[in-house]
C-alpha cells in the first residue's frame, strides 16, 4: 500500500515537472516571437530614442524601457496577468502599438527628465511601430494573449 502510494506520488511529480517544462517552452517561444516582431518593427529611433529594451521575464513581468538621446529614461512595468488587449493606431507604414491593461496597473517612471521625474500608475503603454502589417500585429496580439494565459493557469 505504501509502495503504491510512493509510486503514485512519484508519477504525479514527474507529470508536474513535464507540464511545467512544456509551459516554459511555450513561454520562451511566445516571448521570442513577440520580441522578434517588436525588433523588426520598432520605430523609437524616429522619435529620439537612443536605446530601447523590451523584456518579459519568467516571474510574470513585462518591462519596457526607452532611453532618449537627451538622457531621459522612460520605464514601464506591469504584471502580465493585467494585460487586457493590444490595439494599433495607424497604417502599415507606421503607427502606435497600444498595450491596454487593467486601470492603474502599469508602473510608469521617468529619470533624468529636465522637467522633473514622474512616478505614476497608468493603464496603457504606447510603442511606435513602422512597416507593420496585419499578420505581424496579429502575431503580436496572439503572443501577448498566450503569455497571459500561461501565467493565469499557473
């Protein structure tokens, strides 16, 4: 009886590890697809950005950081579970990817701003994009949703 219980617990443990690995593989795939699309179509340099960084970590945080030529840094951070949807305003030549989240769940901070630094809670992140077709936008939206679903089912 005890032996059967131990064997059962061992197989449950293996199944749990297996499912977590599948989730991690799916997470990495979705994250890499999303970042690849962002890198292909980003247009921050057209608006005075010197450096940008988009990160999605395995703890469930989405982070976007932009450093402008004048040294001003804009930083956004939000838990992936707070994503609602992704919109796009513009055309195939250029526009804004708008990441909508639950109200006041995005941390927005600025540093080195000559007009004073900001620290507030917002509900949208707007990222300039260029040469973005419908297929790319659908892929971005799908990957955001897949990543959110992975974290909601944990």
